[in-house]
C-alpha cells in the first residue's frame, strides 16, 4: 500500500477522533437536552463518514465500498429521525428548558390541539 494513502487514512481517523471529542465536550458543556442532542448527533454522522472513508482508503475494494455506502445511507436515514424523536420525547416529558428556545413550534401546536 502506498504510504500517502496510509497517512491520509490516519488523518481521517484523527479528524474522526476530533469530531467525537467535540461531541463529548458539547454533551458535557451545553445547558439543555436539545443542544446536547444536537452536539451529539451532528459530529457523530461526520465522524462515522470519515472513519468509513478511512477504511475504504486503507482497503479499496468493491466489498468495502458497498458496505461503507450501505452503512452511511442507513445512518443518514435513521439519525435525523432518532434525534427528532428523542427531542420530542424530552419536550413532552418537560426536560427542555423553554426559556432557551427561540421558537416553540411544538408548544404552539400542542396548545392549538389541546381543545380537540
């Protein structure tokens, strides 16, 4: 294997580690559930993408490429829905600091349909 590809794969792993570290700091530092959820999900998707790319750079075969693409597609399809459902659950169980919300669309919709 070419040394340049190995260095590039190592750099991608370092980027992934940095993104994971940033997510960890965000989870610890941010004040409420929604911002922590945002800090956990966004870098996680990018971190997984960089790890999968590093795996493909290290072992460039069709089997690895197809598996990496399948994993990434599944991640991109499920991660936004998971984050949405966790955020909605946190909101409905009153674990969200509403004073930090700029726009409260869910609260407005719940109040509008409370009479139904």
